[in-house]
C-alpha cells in the first residue's frame, strides 16, 4: 500500500503547494491507495465505509463533541467552522480549492467552486471515493444542528458544471 500511496502522492503533488494543501493531497493519495489495494478483497460499500471511517467523518466521539460545542456556543461557532473550513483548504495559487464564503447575521454559506479532491479522484477515475472525504467528511459538523437549521444545500453545480456542496447555516 505504501508504494501505491507514494505513486499517487507524487502524481498529484505540485511544487509550491503549502502544507495544508499537501496534507489534502496526502489524504487523497491514502484514500486512493487504500481503494486500489483492498478493492479486490472487499465489497465496494464496505471498502468505502472503511475509507470514510479512516478519514474521520464517522467518528462517534467527534460527532458528540461537535454537537456539544455547537449547542453551547451558538451560531457564531458554526460561522467560525465555515471560516475554518475555507481557511483549511486554502486558496493559494495551485491549491485546487476555490470557494465563496458569505457570513451574515441570519444566514451564512460556504460554497465550493472547485475541489482538489474531486479533481484528483476524477483524474484517477475513482469518483466514488469523493463521498468519503473533504466536504463529505466535514458535513457532520453541520448535520443535525436543528437549533440553527444548519445543513447542506446541494450538491449544487460549481463553475464548469462540477458538483459541489454548499454549507448553509440559518439563525432562527
């Protein structure tokens, strides 16, 4: 698996990528290597669930902490999470991520225009892995936050016709 990881990482990492973006390339490479090495031995859905769990989107303790934090801190915490998600992806030259963040007292949105994970998984013809990481893993921060009617609007269409997720929170 290590050899596959190194192959995918070398193929998709670009000189000048900052540390955050390199981490995202590393995560995508690990997902691809896992898929490549285990696909012959596991049912597809079980393999995708394994990848999803390792990326962190299904960790019960994380879900509990997210709900507790949001419950205790309120709407502004959810807005901070949108800001952090945008900052984490970076929008430096060559990052592969572009987004639009709108923060308002009543409704805030984060819309992705381009996604590095989508670009990588499409290039490798493994689009099904997209549901295991990135926005798909981060959506648990917002699901079930009925206090603020938080959730996902989408997938929508990004520029160029690509699918993207819009994260939307509404202040009641």
